[in-house]
């Protein structure tokens, strides 16, 4: 018996019945039978919630990510309010990069901004490997949360090498990723050195979260859809595979997500995921044919649909639950993050509707 403060590891490696590793969310990730389709929302912990805006009123984004008490409170807010099937750690993809020594900030309304964008091998060398002590606030926050959450699973996450590299090379958000691609095509050796270093930092960051007790991890490669499949396989997949295969023995499901990735779904599964995130452009039955039956899917409501009248939301939610039945496992989510202007009450209603529709269908067999 391993130490089981988390409920993720239990006697003989079997999940504790009813514990987080036996939750509908983790079971769906593992393609096991579930009592209802589990649901959570990317960016559920954030600006659509008034209680979040209140907490963050006088605290910078990076500072709030480094305060375990705030991280725990913000992570719990959407769980209390919506009754989602999983919590996601409140943090940001650039948190480990900052811990690795890169001078950056998260600017409200813009996103991550890097003081000195990466241009040379010396810039890559300055990105230090990280260990638990560099992100002890994350270790502490996860441990607090695992206790508070009880049977509700906590999802840990990190940014994938391509998406992180994009912020580091551009210096901030970019629509075209032009500087990133110029470096990738023009200086492939430097590109691979940068991505290898970022894969190392990302893997360490996820290891800290797994060791502290998260029940699943999600690797966000939000901007991978900017690449063709051939270039994705050549320049990106090997580095994401380093991260995902590095967690193969961690005993928690690995979710791999990107936006605009219709052409990459198969490759993103092959990179070593248990679950592939799908955006709203690809119906889940079509996505399942591309990904194969040995992985589950997560998605894929268009976040802008939540701004439409409820009748529209309801039709779309029902369609997605139905199409998700073609997959060997389905975690209901949005196709990308919750938009700040979303009415939180609509999110609560979506959770209830997904549970209701999927439970009834399960009874009918
Ligand atoms: O999902 C969650 O609820 C957990 C929290 C979370 C945040 N960022 C908090 C955050 C997660 C999972 C992320 C991941 C993240 N960060 C990604 C991948 C997911 C995606 O959306 O594609 C990316 C690309 C980033 C980089 C980043 N950080 C962006 C683009 C922004 C938005 C800029 C803006 O203000 O519109 C951020 C800032 C950020 N990260 C906020 C939050 C709650 C907003 C900060 C604020 O409240 O001022």
C-alpha cells in the first residue's frame, strides 16, 4: 500500500471506490463505463466569475499563481458553483517558464509578455531546468486542494513545447506565429534545442503536480493548429512525446489539447495521450475516426455558443453528448476556454444538462 492521502493510489494499485481515481471523469479518460458523461470547462477558474474578479482585484496574475491559499480558493470556486466533475489547478502555462528564469509578465487583456524574446543558443541556455523547490507553491497548492476536493479529481496542466516556444520567440501573443515559424524553418537546430529544454521544464513541472496528487494532467498545445501535419510531426511531436511518455508510469490519464487541430488529431494521440482534446470544428464522431478507438476524446462546444439563447445552447449540448457516444470515452468540455463575458449561470445549466441527458441515455442502455 502506498501512502494514500490523495486517493489516487490505493491498495494493490486499485483506485479507491468512489475516490478521485474512480470518478466519472477519470473513468471516462480511461474509457471505462460511467454513470454520466463527466464535464468540466477549460478556463473555468477565471474571469467569468464575479467571486474570482473580487479576489484578483488587487493581486497580479503571476503573484496569485504563487500564493497557495489564493490558488486553492480560485480553483474551488467553479467546483462549488457549477458542480463540475473535475477541478483544474489555477495557474498559467508560463508559470514554470518564469520559474526557469525567463523574465516575463502576464499583462491583463494581452496575455504573457516576455522581456527578452529567445533568439540565440545563449538565450536557450538561460532557461534553467526546474525542480520542486522552484515551484514549491504549486506543490503546496495541489496538496491543499487534494484534501479540500475529496472525491472530486484535480487536473494538473502545463503548456506544450510549441505553444510555450511561441510566446518565448514572439515575445507575446501572435496571430501568425511568424517569428516562431521563421526560427523553426530557418534554424532547426536552435528550434530543437529550445523545444527540448522546454520539454524538460514542462515534464518537471507536471511531475511536481503528479507527486503532489493530481488525478490527471492536460498538456495545452493551444497553437499547434498553426502547423501542417508534416511539420507538426517533424518539429513538434517528438518534444510533446518526451513530456507525455515521461509520464507514462505516473498512473494518471494524460489529455492532449490544441485548437484548429482537425488535421493533427491522429498525431496528437500518437504523441502519447490517453485523451485527445477536440475543438468545435470537428464533430466528435469524425474526430474519433481520426484518433482511433484506443483513446478517449474531450470537447467540444464552441465557447461562443454560450453567449446565444438557451435553446441554442441546449440543442448544441445534446448534439455533442450524442456524437460523443461514438467515442470509447467522452469528457464533455468546450472546444477552447470560457470567454470572460460568459454568464456563469449558463455554465451551471450546461453541467446539469450534460449530466441529465447522458444519465438518461445510460439507463436506456
Ligand atoms: O482553465 C483554468 O480554469 C485554469 C487556469 C488557466 C489559466 N491559463 C489562467 C489564466 C489555464 C489552464 C491557462 C492556460 C493558458 N494560458 C493557455 C492554454 C489554454 C488556452 O487558453 O489556449 C494559454 C495559451 C495561456 C496564456 C495566457 N494567459 C493567455 C492567452 C491569457 C489571456 C490574456 C487575457 O487577459 O485575455 C493568459 C492570462 C490568464 N491565464 C488569465 C487567467 C485566469 C487572465 C488573467 C486575468 O484574470 O487578468
